[in-house]
């Protein structure tokens, strides 16, 4: 037998178990997330509809704002953090992204190869005279 005693500290949580927060703290977190999401959305619409921004940089700016928007949603609404109790959530998110990438990438790859390997339409359906 071991002489080690297992003492539960205040920060030791089981997977899926969250620390208790007051309702006010939770609402404040959601309101801050909503404010940031609205700000990023309004900025995206402003950049897309204005001539104040250098035109070739607009797609890059929209991509950056979209990634920031995803980050806000992950942190404030889905509660994905870097804490040790969120390992399962991060792995599930990574697996989900892998599946989406494989499905979308595989579909585009298959459609591209089908288009390149299809015979011309006049060979499939000859023109009637």
C-alpha cells in the first residue's frame, strides 16, 4: 500500500464539472461576448461597404474578423478555455473540424476530378440533325 494521502484541493474538478459562478458573473460574460460579437459583425459590414479601406485588403480583413468572431464564440458562449478540465472539449472540437475539413475538402477534390475526367457533352449526347 501507498503512504500517499489524496487531498482534494479547491481547484480539482472532474471532467465536465464547472466551478460555481454567480448568475451576475455568467450574465456579464454573455453580455461581454454579445457586445464583442456585435462589434466584430458591425466592423465587417463597415469594411465591406466602405471605400476608406484599401480594396485588395478587404478579403484579408474579413477573414481576420471572421476568425476573431469564432474565437469570441468559442470563449464566451461555448466556454472553450485552455484549462485542464477542457481537454475533452478541445479534442472534440478539433475532431469536428477535422471531419468538416475532410468532408468539404474531399467533396471539392472529387468534384474537381469529375469535371476533369468527364468526356465532352457532344460525345455523351450527339447532336441530332
